[in-house]
């Protein structure tokens, strides 16, 4: 079983290049099946969830040509089947984007109920509400979401909750519905805008993405396109928090600083120095930081996907901090693991009360989910001694070459596949 092993205590210095946004790429790959022409997508992150979705797209008959690790050409003209169900697709959350894409193009879709990180119940009732509002029959049977429509008609949809997935899924179906659709209380994340731009480059008519009202005029045909995915603001933020916690001076390259405003604001509050450039952000930190309060909110608020990383920084900052998780009901599963490394955190309902301690001590811990796993890596970078992290397959769902990029800025870290390799690393660093 693969593990990360980290010798903590080295500050981070150097430059790191950020890849394409996973949560944008997943929706855009799904939307690629909405045309019979060829779609070329660049700046794809080469991570597990992307590869699982590409395999599912190929399995329904689309032609998928992986030009290289970060570029793919997809042609939906040969799609024969609109049923997507295999053991891998059931493990990822983004499988649900194929419902909106296939329903939009073929007016029929049967897709395995989504899986994904266990950070809460993660229903898809808002997605289904949107599809039904456009005239589709949607049922859940035998673990599949079955959606079908004689024709999709544009309509006015109000989302009771701000939902990234529902906003993007409904946008895809509405792009090929008849007439106008208005999505109110829409999510405003950068990846919602990226999907809208992608669909518009295929001939869709979507206005208002990035605001809470998105207007779509459906079309009966979409054409091929060439498109490059935006940089991943969550990967970028993760490296920014790593520099903050471990101390040092790191230039995070290939980012859109505007997408990182909430993260930058919090890092300034806890005592980091931040320099912003056109497509890069520099983080300078003494490693000795101070307390603050954080509440996770939909974009442009502080991202829930950065919440575990923020907690790792605050748990070794001076003073008492609080983190309120307002998006998911079970996103503090990493607290027990951090406690094993010396943290002092008390969780009451959706609030974590964090009493800063002097330092972490290395321990053997488990990654409970994608972002929490990345946060435990950050804790290992600052810890006294060696940290071993199990279940790193979660981290590899969303971070490409995480250990290589961290080694590139000075981390003493390896991915090991055997006890022998583990002992070899420990001998090398001791
Ligand atoms: C997306 O999940 C991301 N995943 C998540 O990133 C991210 O944390 C989340 O958006 C919020 O930004 C992907 O894009 C693949 P939501 P999603 O719908 O779409 C509730 C990561 O680390 N809700 O915005 O599932 C839901 O339970 C992952 O990369 C409903 O009640 O999130 C949650 O409380 C983790 N009914 C809230 O809305 C629905 O039909 C926001 O969820 C849909 C959602």
C-alpha cells in the first residue's frame, strides 16, 4: 500500500507550478460529449479522478485520444450508450456531470449514483430538481440515476442552496434545452465560469456565470472547440498554506490571483507576507503565525476545500482560533489525526476551536479524504521527526505529483510502496 513519508522541519524555498483545476476539468470533460465534433482540452491535471472520468467517457463509446498527460481529444460522434456504471465511476463525485451532459445531448442518461469524499451526506436533490423543472423524468433505481425527456424546455430554476455541482449540471442540460433557462442563487466559483466559457466556445449561449443569476438560451447543436482549463486555485492555496506553516519563501506560479483572494486575506491575517504578480503569488512566512477566525462560504468566501489546510496552520499558531464549516456537515474528520501529531482542537457541531501549540510531532496517520490528506502532509512538513501517511490514494485524486512538487521546494518527502523503501528513507534522513 503506498504511503507518504515526510521528515519535518525544513522550511520551503523555491518555485512551484500549479496545474489545471480538477473541479473545472471534470465538468468540462463531461460536457465534451455534448457535440459529435472533436473537442481538444489542454492543461488537464493528470490525477486519478480525471482518468476515471475519461475511462467512463470512453466506455460509452466516445473516441478519447490522450495526446499527452495534460491534453486530450474527445469525439462524441461514436457514443452508443448513455448508461455509465462501473466500480470506478461510483467512487467519484463528478460522475453526476454526465447526467446533465447526456440528458442535454441525448435526452437520456443512466449514471451510477455519485461517490466522492465522505465529508457529508452529499445529496443530489438540487440537480434532480433542475432536471425535472426542465421536463425530464428522473428516478433513482438500482444505484443509478435514470433521467429521460421527450424534450427539455428552458425554465426558471431557484436553487434552495448554493451548489457548485447542481449549478454546473443544470447549466449543461439547459445549454441544449429548448428556450431560455434562468438559474437563480447559482454558485459563482471560478470553475462555474470556466464551464460556461467552455460551453460558449462550443456555440452555447450562457450569460452571467460568476454571478448568482445565470441566463442560458438553449441550442440544438454544439460544435467542437479547443480549450485550456483554468489553474487550480485549491492546489495553489494548498501550496500557499504549506509555505505558511513550514516557513520559507515560495513563488506559486500559473495562478489567477483574483481566485485566491480569500486565501491570501487569511494568510495576511495570520502574519504571512504576500506578493501578487499577474500569474503568480509569493508567500513569505517565518513559520511563527498568529490566530484568526475563519468561516467557510461559497465563492468568493473562504473555500471549504481549504478548510483542513487552514486548520493545520492555525493549530501551531499563537493563540486560540475558530473555524466554522458552513458547507459540509462532516469535514473535521482530520482532527483526530492531527491530534495524534500534537494538535489541540475541540470540535463542537460545525465549529472547531483550535488552541495553538508549539509544534507538531511526527506520527503515523491516515488521510480521511482528499483535502484532509493534503493538510496532513502540510502538518508532516512542520512536524518534529518523521510522519507516515496512509490512504494517500485520496490525495492522488486531486494532486498531481504532490510529493515531487513539494520536494522541488525543499521538502524531505517520498512516496513509498514497501516497508523496505520506508526504512530506507528513514535511514537516509536520520
Ligand atoms: C464541489 O462539490 C466540489 N467537488 C467539492 O470539492 C467542493 O468542496 C464543493 O463543490 C463546494 O465548493 C467537485 O467539483 C467534484 P456542492 P459538490 O453541490 O458539487 C449541498 C474537492 O475537495 N447539496 O456545492 O458536491 C451539499 O450537501 C471536493 O475537490 C445539496 O443539499 O458541492 C453541500 O452541503 C470536495 N443538494 C452544499 O450543498 C444537492 O443537490 C454544497 O455542495 C447538491 C448539494
